[in-house]
C-alpha cells in the first residue's frame, strides 16, 4: 500500500482543509466577520466531531483566499464542508463575502476541499497541546508537481527528525489548483519557547538544506518579491 493508504487505515480521524476565494470588494467586511467569531464556535464544532479548527486569510498578488484547517472524526472527507456548515449558523455570515472554486458542489459552495499532500512530525494524540499554529501558502510550478509529490511520499528521516528537534509538529500540506495555477497550503504547530533559535537550527541542518535544494525550485512566491512560503493571517 502507499503511505497515504497506510495512514487512512491507521488513523481514526481526518485532516481537512477547506478553501474559498474572497471577493476583493468584500475583503474588509469579511475581516470584520472573522474578528467577531462567536464565543461558542469551537464548542459547537466539537459537538460535530471537529477539533483544532483554525482560520487563515491572505491576499496574494492574484487573489485573496480563506483557508480553514481542522481535524474531524468523520472518515468520509466528502462530508467535511457540510459538517462544518451545519455546526454553527455563523458560517453562513461568511458566505456572502466569498465565491466558490469551480469544482465546488452546489451543496458545499463556497467551500472546496483541498487535496491532502503530506504530513510530517505527526502527533496523533487527540488531546495534544497544539502550541502556536501557523498557516503558510506557496505556488507550485505545474511541471514540478510530480517531483514535489514524489519527495513528499518519501519524506527523508533526517528532515522529520529536525522538525521534531525544532519543536514543530503536524506539518500538514494541501494543494488546490486555480485554473493552470497550483497552490500549496500548510498548517503547522510550533511547541517550543524560542522560535528564532529553533528555526536557525533547522536552517543549519545539512539534511534539511539538501531537502530544500530539491523542494524550493518546485515553488514560487504568491506575493511579488517575497519568500516562496507566505505566512497567512490567523483569525
């Protein structure tokens, strides 16, 4: 079996990312809705089997995107959008400011589930301390897609070890195409107390440096004159 099939068989939950694009004229209004999340939101989604919910928003050169990461007990991932939408009436307040991906079904719109690519530095303890979450996004060159997928189906042990030493866990990456463009979205959790020092250790690690020599040429920045990976704003 593939590593992904082994994971599906071994885990009793699913990692999910839902994506919606943001109408530029509604961006300010959407931020107001995001800044006024109901106090019972996380408790209500937990009743539906959803945990570790995080919302990220970012404007890139070509588009603005709302990225939602969560983990759910339901194993049928095609039900993810409906479970989320049914968990709280607040989600409907977001929808007037969003527009759907072309593949989104009428029932799921405006949400489209992104494709799970990879997770490293995994911790499957459902009650774990998730620490400091972050969302990142990058462009993926279409002609490099196969090589990028291959690398992430065969994660190097040294890269995983360095993520653990640098106090990162649940580095989970998803992909979605927008026309001929491919975008990667990542949710990651930092558990340490000195992120600058831990990032410096990762940057100095020889195995990680060799890994980046293969992965970085596959990517391009979504914001002009920036790094390949852009940090998204969390709400």
